[in-house]
C-alpha cells in the first residue's frame, strides 16, 4: 500500500499530491490519500480509465452525496470527480492508469452549506418553499450546485424538491434536447457524478424512481428556435405549477432550477429567458455564480434592480470548477443517449429493435433557425412544423421523440405540448425496402403516435 499524499497542515491553502512517473498502474495495487477536513480532492479521469475508491475512515462526499465507509465505488472514462472531506478522512484508490491528483482547501463549501441551511429554514417555516433558479455563464458550476443542493435537501431533512433542467444541451434524467421536471425522492448515486442516469427506462433504477416530466425542445442550442424554447419553458412550468397547487408537500419542498449559460446583463435575449423563467416558475430566489468578486458586486446590483421581488444571492464560482471543452459536452451527450437505451455498467438494460414500414410513420420537425435574430423576426413561424420525408438521408442514426399526440394530429401546438412518452433510435434505413429499424427501450409495437425528429444523432 503506497501513501500518495495528504494535507498535513490545516493552515495550508493548498496541498498538492505527488504524481507518479508512469502512465499505467497495476489495478491491484492499493494507494491511499489522507484528506484534512475542508479539503477537496479533484480527479479528472482519462479516456478508458477505471477507478475504484473506498473511504476507510472519516466522512467524505461527492456533490453532496456521502460516501459510505468500507464501500467500493467505481468510476469510468472522462468523469470529473470532486471528493470533499466533511471530516478528516482516508481514502483508498485503485486505477489502471496514473492520476493527476491535487487537493485544495475548499472554502466555497462553507458558502454552499450556508445557502442550503437558509433554504432549509424557509422549507421548515413556511408552506411555500423556496423556488430557486441558479444562473451564470458557461463553466461556473451551475449544475454541480443544483445537484449538491438537492442532495443536501434529502440528506438533512425529509424534503423532496423538484429539479427543473432548462439546459437542453444536457441529458439529465433523459435524453439531451429536452426540458425536464423531476421530483427528487431519493439520494443520488455517487458513482454517477455527471447525471448520466436515466430514470425513464430503468426498472431497477439507481436514482429517484419518479419519472421526469419531459417537454421536447429538440435542439442543442437555443438559437435553433428561440421562440420555441421560451414556449417550451412556459409549457413545462404550467404543468409543474398545477402539480404544486395540488400537492402541499411539493410546494413546501420547493424547486431548484438549472439554466443554460446566460449573459443576461449584456444580452437582451438572455435577459428575456431569465424573465420568462422567473415569471413562469414563480421564482423567489436567484442564485448567481460569477467569475470574480468585482463581478459579484456588479451583477447583484443589476439583478436587484431588475428583479426586486426576488432574493438575490451572488457567489463567486467554485475555484475547483473545471473548464470543459465542447468535446467533453459531446461525450456527455453521447453517454446520455447510450445510457438511455443500454444503461451503464452497474445497471444494464436490454432495448428492443422493431422493423417499421415507412408508411406507418409520421415524423415532424419544428422550423430551424440560424440565429436568435432570425427567429425573432419570424414570429409567425414559432411553431411552424413540417412533415419529414422518411428516407435514409433524413433519418439514419436519428433520435426520434415519441410524443403523446395521436399519429393523425397535425396541430403543432398540440404535438409539441403533448409531452414525450419516450425515444427511439433509428439504427438502419432501407430506401429499397421502404422499411427502417428502430431501437426502443422496451419490447412491443411502436405506438401510433406522432414522432418528432430531434437534432441529435447516435452511431453505435
């Protein structure tokens, strides 16, 4: 057993772990890391790298999820992991490749704890819990904060907050291209730090068993159809608000809303998105993550002036937030699609392939724009949809949304607002035979419902 490194001095601001000089390691060799209270160990896995962790003593957590002592946790391929030491702890690890490891004193967690307990006090005191939106630019740690706040809400008290994901580029609890609302009723799995689980298809799910409410947007970028994105937010919020009106426990638990990267102070379109979110979801608290203290002061003044009805909490972003390249976003999207159909190493799924005649399909696609400005100037075409010609050139490897709308439905509003029953993946198209093969999560025939073509493709 080799001792890789530790934070020996509590007054040190930084404790760096020594990196070994080899690229490949013997997976059977156990290494140890000792973390002082308040330190965080940041791990960035390489492609095809495997890692096994075990907390032998003390208390540690990943994004608010506590790691049980003496239990083994496995991680694979390009995941970014941050292990925070709630108490002094010792962690054993095994890997087949070298790790670039560093530990740092993380004072940001104290601010996060303070925010959680402030929200928890509101839940415990009032029937209307906190409706919180987390905003910020790209790579400020919005999704990480949301997941941590959700974990704390379940960990410390018996609350079930609703998580709203408005970033269509992320596949959280479902496929990318969707806006979702999920009532969180159970602790998350520490082995899935990137939210790549799918509650929609698993029968023995490792995450909350309540299925997400899914509204389809279909595009990765908001500029694909800016007015449709705003309308999808409103459609999702109307259903969520009706549920809250009927269920007091949901009102009291409140909601945590994750957003796409927004620069609302200088971009009028981003500011309009934030305005629609605040009004639609009846937001009471805005948490903004900024790059610096100076930015914190400037932005808080703008938000207080623009949204005086809301409590404004402005925090500098966590220094441990990793800059993610676009290629990493593509990796997460592919993982989300793969996990939807096939599950992961801990929870394998068996999808079903069906053969369908072209004539039995009706596939729609919303109008696509090249910019927000173009979409704004064409307000009449917000929900303009056209039937897609079923052929190899249009559908090969495409992800199709199976809506609740009837196959004969032609009203764009009813199709896009009907909700999503599930997804199918076109694996093979034969123009000669006028048939295609569609991968679906469960055995059975394809429902005679309207299908919507998304922007996403997946090649197995």
